[in-house]
C-alpha cells in the first residue's frame, strides 16, 4: 500500500511569489491535514480537510489556504511568500473524520524562500 | 491552554539504557496522546498512543506512562538501540480531531 505522497519534495521561491504543494493520501483515507515544521516553532497545525470541506484551521494568516478534491487529494497554497515561510510542509492522512487520531505523514515538501 | 510542553530538548543515552521523555499538557479536554518518531528527511511516524482512561501502555520496547491528575505523560524506551536515535514528539488532540498539538521534540541519541 503506497504511503502519503507529497510533491514537490524541494522547492525554492523568492519573497512575494506564491507556491502550491500537493498531497496524495493513502488509498481509502478521506481526511487530510497539513502541518508546518520549523526548527523554531516545531510542528504546527495548518488545516484539516474531510470530504472536500475544511474541518479545522490553525492559527496562520490568510495567505495560507488549502483545498481537497473529490478523490481526497489535497493542495495547499501560500501566497505572497515571506522569508519566515521557509519550512517543511507535511501532509498527513487518516481514515475518517473521527478516526483514532492516527495520522500517517508524508515525507514533506521543503520550501525555501529567498 | 493548547500547549504541550516536552522535555528534555536533547538526550544522549548509552546502548541498553532507558531514555525517558516527558510531556505536560494544560487542556483537560485532550483525550488522545500519541508519540511520533521522526528520522532525518522523513515525516513523523506514529510510535504508540494512549487515552486518559489508561495509566500505562506498552508496545514492544516502548512504554507510555500517563498521569491524568498531574496532566503529564512520558515515553520510556527499554533496551535502547542506536537505531532508536531520532527525534521524538509527543502530541495531544481531542474528540478524534486530526488537529494534533505537538511538543517541541526531543532529539535522542543512543551511543553504541
């Protein structure tokens, strides 16, 4: 069974640009959540999607957005990039909206903003 | 109220020793407490998890101890091996939500 797949794995952008990251969950998983990982702030929750609906949102500015498609695949977008957006962005999937809480993480997309 | 505090930040143990990582939470609504293990270049992977109606849970060499009254929980790794060297994160969530609140992580090194 394939794991959570995130693309691209690495990318470099400049300030002011925007970026879109993609996540394909484990087959059969309907819930997708996104996390930002930085050395200073650690792992922080961005948002969670289930059946194409955003169920929960973390404390991030509106420049961070996401969506989920009917096949459960998800994308997140960051507009007007800032230096502080440099981070590892992790996608996680789980079976359902109120599953055991076990999240399966992908290997992440490492974003560098110059 | 949403914080999970983890200590120590880093830990070095000899092979065969028992590293212990501690976490404390504030929000009594939390009802699910997982531990994740992360190797460099990889995403976190679930190691073991506990709910507050249980005081201890063992899975292989990994044990979670949970103290509901103190709002603390800890991870013990028995017979630690160099392959256990990784960063460990505790976390908490409530109501089956996928929103995990993570501790800051502990970088564990097991020396051979």
